[in-house]
């Protein structure tokens, strides 16, 4: 309005006067029609006359508003707001919101609010960027550097003649500088809360552990892996590993089943002192004794005693995922009373046609047991599993039982590379002089957590040395001494569990030298091809350089 030209102003004035005239005539004519309609009592005519009066009134208001706008120079938008307030009976004394006074047709209030929100968004993005940079720096500090190419001869690994090895004559190429071994990843470590305790047999209890903060457990695991428990019992540190018995499909909790051993410090502690609500120090998961269903089309699980725990984990996982292949579950126990998870296996076998459970008891003291008796023999296996020679077999139980079963499987034509075993019983290997080792336990359901056996009074004469590149230390290495034992002698920490070469916990990169390993079941071929070794098995008569 303030910038209208005189011609435009005159045009609006003329149009406004015309509307005022039309409006006055329409009101007058409508009143006349309305008078006649009321006299004739004609409701239709009354409605038509009322409409004419209303149209005339609108024309009159339109012209009058235009003249007022020209006279006062008020923008039409403000006139419209005033008209709406009048129609809605809003008091004129209330403050008016002036819109359109700022750039782009927006009010200054809107512009200020938008500027504040944009500033807040930019600030939040800057804070997030700073946090991510800080996290990146912490990860760089906590992550060990990838092993680089070391001078000297390329590292090689020599295994047993029948060991799995993708390279010629058991010799593997060195690890690439940018290839960090998967075994170098640190397992999760923290506390879990005991949510429930179940008695399975007179001497076996199951402990259900959950995240103290709620939600899912803070790690994932594969069927057959184990976790390690650390505790201080009678003033002595004790570390013990137990295979996970629950299915990895159940993410809200994790369960272990423990047999109470009279000479087992950790098992007695769990059975006698741990209660619901207590917190346990746990690390893991670790272990290569796994089966997810992708490795083979069928699986034979042979367990003895409390060695049933990894087999239950595999069975629960496969049935949860509706594994289509056959699952042959063979189990041996001393008595029917010692048959762990008997009711659950019966239930699962009824629900899953591909699960075949066959058990044998060492003695028939329980009159309710009508099944097979005796050990898990060659005849027992041949009767329970058809075409055993073409199947993959996992074994877990007391060492004598596993050796006997393995010999029977070989006689039945099962290839050695299809037979997988889990370490069971006390850890093996000599402990060098030095600080007292952690307490140990007799045979139990999972790899032992600490070394046991007689302690030597003196180390054998060393003919070589091993350099630990990360720690910057060097130790003498005798021909019959493992890299793990040499590391323990000088205080270099290498994580371990079973010490028999099956759990895969003590894997370290070999940068230079040649080693032999008597057992390497815990070392996947792809890691061996990268120059990774098992510290608990690696021995050498020459100098070595390892990342530890």
C-alpha cells in the first residue's frame, strides 16, 4: 500500500466505490424481496432474499475496507488479521502478531527461532565429531600395531605329518603387515550377575548369568566355545574355564553347567558359595571346538560325563535354528542318575525328527534304565550312527574315553580331519620357576584355566632364544620348552586356557623363525597360513621372534 502509484490508487478507489454502490443496491433490493416474502409466508423466497442481502453486505464491506486501506496505508495482510479477529470476537486490545516484516516474507520471530535451531544442530554435530575423534585416538592407543615384515628368514610353521596345512610340507608364508590375526582380538572381560541356579544331578548345577546392566549379554559366541572365570578363593587367585551350555540364539543370558569336584577349588566355590544375585568375573568367549551347521551337512556328537555341555550348546543351537541335517547325540555316563539333561534331550528328540539320542550307562544301578550298558565302544557307535565314515564327529569327555572313541572312529573309517576333540581335564605343560601359579582343578567340563602337574626345579639348558617384540623382552628357549613357558618365565603375558592345543586361546603371530607343534586343533588353517602359532605348543631349536 505505501508504494502504490497514483494510477493504481485511483483504480482501487473507483473499484471500491463501485462495490459500495452495488452493495447498497443489493441490500435495498433484498430488503424489498424479504418484505414481500414474509408477507406471503414464502420460506423459499425468504431464503433467496436473505442471500441477496448477504451478498450486498459483502460487496459493501469489501469496498469500505479497500478505501480504509488506501486512506491509512495499512498492508492488506494486517487488515485481514483485523477482520478475522472481528469475526472471532477477539478483543482488539490483544497483541497482534506481525508477520512478513522480515526477509523472505518471514517474521523476525521465525527467523530468530530458526537461527537458534540451526546453531544448536551445528553445535551437536561438532560435539559428535569431537567424540568420534577421541574414540578413534583411544582405539589407536589400545589396539596393538599390525605386525610388519621382519628382517631375516620368513616365519614358517611345521606341524605333524597328518596335520591340516594348506601350504607345502607344513610350511606357511609370513603374515602380511596389514593383516591382523583374528586370534589377536582380546575377548570380552567383565562381571555377570547370577540370575538363577538349577540342580541338574546330585553333583551338577547350571548357573544362568545375565548382564548386570540389563539387556542382552555383552558378547556373542559360537556353539562349543567357553568362558573363563576368575576369582580369589582362600586368598589365592583361581582361573577356570567352562564350556557354555546354552544356545547362542538366547541372547538375554548365558548358562554354564558345572560338576562339583572335591579337589576343584572353583567348582566347590561355585557350588557351595555362589548364590543368586552374586557377580562373577568372566572373560571370553574363546575356543575353536565349534559347530554352527555350516561346516557339514550332519554332525555326530559324542560326550562322556560333564563333557556333555558343549554338545548341549550345539544341539540347542541347531534345533533353535531348525538345522535340516541329522544330529546324532551319543552319551555315556556312570549311572542313569548322572545323565545330565536327560529330560530335555528326550523332549528335543520328540520335537525334532532329525535328532537321534543314544545313551549308555556304565552300570545299571538304576532299575529305570533299560538302555545300553558299558562304555562308548566301537560297536555302540556303529549301531547308533549309520554311515559313520562319511560324517563329521565331535568328541568331549575324560581323556581316556576320548582316546578310545577316537581309535574306534579311525577303525570305522572316519577320516582324521573329520574328528574334532575338546580339551578336558587339568591343564597340561610344565610351569617354569617363578611366582606361584593359579589354583587348578581336576577333570571338569571344559579346558582347564591354569597349568598343573609337577613343578620342575630347574629349566633345561637353552639352545635358542625367543624375542617378544611387543614386550621388548628376550627369553632363553630350550628344545622341549614351549613359547608359552618361556614367556611365563620372564613375566610376558600370553593369554591361555587349555594348554593342550585345542582351545585356540594362546594364538600369537610368529614374525621370524620355525616352530613345531604337536597339537594344533585349536588353530584354524586360515590363521596358520598367516603365520599364527599356538604358544602352548610351539617349540623350536632355533631363534624365534613373536608378537607378545
